[in-house]
């Protein structure tokens, strides 16, 4: 088949091929944007759908009569309990004179203070153990020993030492949050590439300069992971920390309601702890993405 000169020139013209590539490339972002929108919608809808399925199964289980209402209350009963502990009803303010938000706020203050102390101490000890060999040899066995202890194992001892006020609760949360940060920071510092340390020293950096400009930025991603773990451990120790004289406090509310088989209030407290924990973990994850945006990228 013969090709006309004009057609041949168009086929052979490099500029026409470039135009086609530009045109095809201009179509890709729209497909990427559509895929991104679908991904975001899916990211929102799937958790919502799973929540609806869970509530439906919960309602079916409660309505089946397999267990008594004391053991498995219906979702509507839990919702009524949520309204009761969040407002003033029949002259009663919240639960034990304190609303749910106030209970949660007091517990969050305890966690912020206790976990904050544990996190700061864990970072300091992690840096020391990662950079000074004899410090690691001296303290690492003790930190491992502490990490394996459940909080209830030493909470009674803290009460004997510190009484029943705020001190044993805050101390328990600090002790629970300390080991994850110390271990993760130590591991991250020990894993800093040697050539970076040598390069910093060759450029005249002092020991403090090397720690500040090389060790800390390199260890920061793993340290932040340890912080998230520490907050989770502190949160899981909250009810244990508020077993004694925990009212007001969300863990104390759960414990007190359990003493009277008030299952709806117990579930309200558990759900409040879980949701607030998810929010805090999401904030920490956003902080991690802000401080170490390079993590997870090639």
C-alpha cells in the first residue's frame, strides 16, 4: 500500500509523536485523581459499613435471648446509659456526680502526665544506652524485667509506698510507658549507620553535635513508633491505675459500674476509652508524618 507524502511526513514527524505522548500523559492525572477519590471514599465507607454490621449483629444477639440483658444489653440500652452519664437526669449529674466528659478528661490528664514522664525518661535512657555501651549493659536487663511485668503486679506495692491519691496512678502509667520508648530508642540509636557518625566526626562535630544532628534524626522514626506503643500501653493500664480511688475517672467509672453489674455503663466507659484511644493514636500518627515525612519513601 502506498503512503502519501503528507501522511508519511505526519507518521515520521517526531513532533507529532511528542504531541501524542503529551496528550496521553494529560489523561493520566484524571485517572489517578479518580482512583484517589475512590480510595478515600472506600477508606471512609468500609469502617462505617463494618460498624453497621457490628451493631446489627449485636442487636440480633441481644434480641435472641441467648444471654440475659444484664450480660448482653441491647445497643439502645447502652445509648440510654450514655445519655444518662453525659447529662443531668432526675437530679443526678452524670455518674457519681461527674459527667462522662469529665471522667474522661480526668483520666486523660493522668495519662498525659504519667505517660509523658515515662516517654521523656525512655527517650533519655534510650539515647544513653544506644550511645554508651556500659550504660546499656547496666540498665537493659532491668528495663527488660520491667517490661515483662503486668501493671497489676506492682500497683499494690505503689499504693503501699505512695498512698491512694494521684501519685500511684501517675507512677503506674509512667512505669508502663517507659520500657517501650527506651527499647525502641536504644535499638534505633544502635542502628544508626556508622559512616554517618564517622562523617560527622570527620567534619569536626563534637559528641553533642553528632548526637543532635545525626543520631536523633536517624532514631526519630523508631522513637515515635515507641511513643505510640507507650501511649497504648499506658491506656491499657488505665483501668488498673484507677482500681483504687479511681473516681472520678473513666477507668474508675468502669470499675464501679462493674461492682453493681451495670453492664451498659461499663460498655459506655469501654467505648469511650477505645474511641479516645483511636483519636490519640491518629494524632500521634499525624505528628509522626509531620516530623518524619521521609519515612516509608524510597
